[in-house]
C-alpha cells in the first residue's frame, strides 16, 4: 500500500498511531500529530509504500513529531521531534513540521545508518550506473539533482550516497529533494512538470520547498546501481558551464572527506571509496545553467559508455 | 647517557627502523600519490612516491638513517638546500609520529 492510496483523513488517523514508511532500503516508523503536516506528506510521499503497523518487522529508526503543550501552544504552537527517547533538536514552529521531519530523517541517517558508507552527495542513475555528486551546501547539488530527475535520470538520493558492498553498489533512498530560496523558482522554470510542495518561508535555511521524486524513481527504489561517475558540482553565477576530468587521487581525498562516517568504517570505508574511484570516471562540473549542465552530463554518459563498451 | 637494557634511543643514528605491520596497511596509488590507511590509528595518509618506496623498504628489513641516506639520498637530487640526512631524519620522525614505522634495536645493542 502506498501513501497516495489513503484519503487525507485516514492518513491523519494512521499518523497518530504510526506507520512504517518504506523508503528504499530504509524502514522508518513515522508518527505525527502536527496540524498541516498530512497534506504535504500525502502529496510528496504519494508513491512511497508503507506498512500500517510500525511494530511489524524491523525498523531502522523511529521519527515522532509531537505538538508541544503549555500556554505557548495558544500563540506560537511548536512541534518536537523524538526518536528512541532522544530529543536531538529544539522544537520547530508547528507549520514547519514537514521540513523538520525531513531534516530529522537526514539527521538519523547521518548518525545511525552506519551499515553503509554514507556520502554527503546527490546520486542519480542512468544506463544502470550511478552518478555520484558529492558537494558542500551551496554548491547547487540539490538543484542540479532535481533538474536531472526531470531529464531522464532516476533519483537514488538527493542528500545521501548510501554505499553498500564495499563500494560495489549505491542504494536508493528516494525522498523529496529540498530546494532553497531562488532554486525553487529556477527549478519550476526548468521543469514546469515537477511536483513541488509548499514553500516554507523563514526556516533556518531560508525559504525551503520540496520536490517529489518521480514515480519511476520511487517504484524502482529496490534497484541499486553500480558507481559509474563521480562529478563534483559547483554552481557559479556567470561562468561558462564546463565539465573537466578530475584527478582520481584528488577524487579519493574529496570523497573520503565528504563522507559522514569514512573514519568510523575503517578499512571497509577505505576499500569502498577506492573501489568507487576505480570504477568511476571522475569530473569537476562548474555550471551556471541547469540546461547546459544536463546536456553535458548526458554527453558524458554517451562518451564514457561508448569507451566502456570498446 | 646509558640506556637501560631494552629501551631505545630513537635519535640514535644507529637505530634501525622498520614497518613490521606493512601488510596490514591498505594502499592505493593514483598519479604518484599513495593513499595509505593505517588500521592501527584509523588515519589515512597521502605519501609521495619516495616516501612510499622508503616505507616499502622498511617493510623488507630494518634500516638505519645512515643506510637510508645511502640508498635514497641520491633520489632527493638536491631538490632543497637541506642535507639528505636532515630530510630523511625528519621523514622518519614524521612516519614514527603517524605510527607507520617502529624503531628496532640496532645490532650491537
């Protein structure tokens, strides 16, 4: 059963007691009583499967959003996020419950999903190979990722590269991609067909909106992809978009430095990063235009796939 | 100063150095840069070709600073004003601090 199969009132009821959301390889127990959360959740997770009973089977982590009591709820209602008795963040305004939920999942993945080597990267797939785009905040990674998934690439993840089998495969975690500030308008012009949720103004990261993963990405969430390309993207206003080869040694350093848990993973982390670098064509992409960047990455696939086949 | 039996003076030029756990190091090489994970410290280091060659030599047999100067001094090729002995002494000290090599007793001790 998928989230979109339920009516809003049923989702609201289910969320009060909890459901197990099946996002690719992760199973997250979600419960929430924040007002205004369910419509956005229903829309942006419409294609995501769930189990109605979070107590059935194993879950990776629970995320519970609870309205706060006290007099404050009458003037500025807030929600708090809980997981396994932990309370990692200060409460958020209740009307920001959805971005809070998304950041909560990010936090839990980054701090708990150590069965994988975790890269801070957007990952998309084409021709059976993963394009890994590691980047720091502000590089345009999420905007580029949201653009590519509307140009024939499959979304594996907007925020995390979940690397399994010591670098042989990257798993899918198709969740809404978070866009910030002017990126929201840029993407809606680039891909008018994109389903973009409400804009949440004045969050800690400015205005934030989320792009729903295309249906095919969610439906193929069980399919991992072998690493094929590592591209370090950097948005820079006014530059001529260009893609140029990036030395493999530097790529190894940047990839390992970009991982949330490279050191924790020890030898298996080293082997995983090395295997990704060996298996991938490595590039640096400087871009100003999403259109040009998408074209260049398509050309990269054509050229390197032909090289591989020779 | 007389050292008690079983202790080492690491500055003694006769001290031999070795890398007895070389086989446990994880290594990759790209473009003459050697990436080495030392599982004992959990740290990853980037070594140039000469340092990697010295580490490999120290894995085969313990070597003193004087012997290193003899074997690897010419490879330094007067790249800097520093004497090869000084450069290699500093290098040994750095590798020691990183836990990549250990001092071994010299033969006449």
